[in-house]
């Protein structure tokens, strides 16, 4: 069902974005990979082509915090393809720091990327997605459902992505558009993170690790990408990995006191 479909993956040059670009390309989709670093994008696209003969990748430099660059991205997609079947809003990053030490401008900067970037791309993609009755995939986090210590403004931004996803589901369901919110735990990566946690104070060393010390296994990005594609095929509204985290979310809604106790003792 994915052959010759047009897919856009933001943050497509590394991590989960790269895994999604790879897996969609393997299925015969035509994948637009967008990110800020065009050299990294072109290298990633070339590697996919080398591994999978006939894979169609289209690297495009785009900073999702820049409205003019987002506009240019969707003009290019419209001109080149005239359609879009899947938008994956994957661009974003985490942070570290005590929330009481996190300044308003730090909230603003992370919100611009993690939330407004999603909104800019969704608005840009919507005319094409409505036309194709396609898919909007928003990459959230376990932090979209439950906050934790020492991650600064990150949960605030990811809770906002969850709310935006629900609003999109409610408003677009009658138009045949599928909206999927993905809430993964920490994802396994190779090499150093693109975004370094510099000049962080008053934070324990354990919180500087991947996942900020959450006690769950790292997720294989390829396996997660395959699961996301399957959830698109089934047009499911939400994917939480690991699934057992849903129990914590339910407990926290019923008893915030117990939910907080569990979070404090599992991170």
C-alpha cells in the first residue's frame, strides 16, 4: 500500500527520522527527508540508496522554526509531486535542567521547535493531506503523558503535542485524515546526539543519560518505525512504547499522588 506514496519526514537525517525514511523507502515510497543539515541529509539518503536499490529519497534543507523555509518546503513538494500521503512531524529535541531553573526564553526556544514546528508543518501539509485522505504522524514522547524531573521545558512541549494531536483527530476525522500520536521511551542511537546538554547545573549525572534516567530498555528505531507504519495502516490514534507505560498514565489520572510516587521511584 505504500508503493509510490509521497512521505515527508522532518528530522529525517538521524535517529527515528532516519529509520522511518529507510523503512518507507524499502516499501517503495518516495521519501522527502527534511532537516537543517543538508550534508547530513544527503549522506543519509545516499546510504539508504546504497543499501536498497531503487530507493527514492529527496533531501531538502528545512528548519521547522523558520516559516519561510517551511513554506518553501511545501511549495517544492507541491511542484514536484502534487500530493502528500504522510507527514511525519519528527523534528525536535529534549533538554536537561531543573524546571525551576529553566528560563522563559528557554521554554520559548524549545516550544518553537517541538510545538510550533509541528504546527507550521501540519498547516503547510494540510491541503495535500486532505486531498489524499492521508496521515499526520506526530512524534511525542512518554513525556507527552507523564512529566519527570530534570528535563526542563521538554514535558511541557510534548504535552502540547499530545493535545494538538487530539484536537487534529477530532476535527479531521470526518475528512478522512488519520492522525497518529507516537509516545516512545528513549530510542537507541549510534554516536553522539546532535543536541548537547551544555551548561546544565544542579542535575544528577544519571539524568544526563539517554531518557534522563528512566528505567526502561532503549527502543530499536527500526522496530519502532515498522510499528509506526503498521499503526498508520490500521489508522490507530496512538502508539505508546513500551505499552506498559499506559498503566502509569492511567494511575496518574486516577491518583496523581500515586502516579508521582511511581515516577520518582522509576526515574
